[in-house]
């Protein structure tokens, strides 16, 4: 039986394209998972420690806008004042937020079976650090 060089060439090309497509898809998958992990980590940090947000914003703005020392000082004043206002606002509305979230939690809990309730509690611990941060009064 003679070799069909055209068929061999087509198979090699197909295998090469398939390999490139698989590597591309693997890269997309790793990128999506990696991004999700990083976003979750950063959001958890911001939720747990909101006091770090103004300094992060200051550093980012100073770098990106290439602010001089006078502008940096003024930016620090602005960010400090804004942080204090937001802190006061959070303190003012925290009891209402806790009440709304607790009511929603109680309503959801009431409609679940014991097995679903166990999964719900596990899901809350994994996915909602905001609830824990609010309850800890941070």
C-alpha cells in the first residue's frame, strides 16, 4: 500500500491546529480562574479592611497621574476627609444593613430543608465575607 502524502500532511496540519486550539483554551481557562482568585482575594481584603482603600487609591493616583509633592499632600487631605465621611456614613447605616441582611437570611433559612440549610451556610461562609465583616462591626 502506498503512502498518501496529502493525507499525512492534512493529519499533521489538523493535529497542529488542534494542539494550538487546546493550548489557547487552556490559557483562557487559567486566565479566568486566576482572575477570579485575585478578585476574590482583593475584595476580601477591601471588605475586611476598608481603611486600606484610601491609601491604595492615593498611591495609584499619585503614580498614574505623576503628581508632585504638593498635589500629593492635597490629595491626601481630600482622601482622608472622604474616608472619614464614608466611615461615619457606614456607621450610621450599618444597623439598617444588618437588619435587612438578617431578615433576608431568616426568610431564606425558613424555606430550606436541613440538607439545603447546611449547603447554604457553607455557601455563605465561602462567598460572603461582607456579611461576616458587617457582623463583626468593622
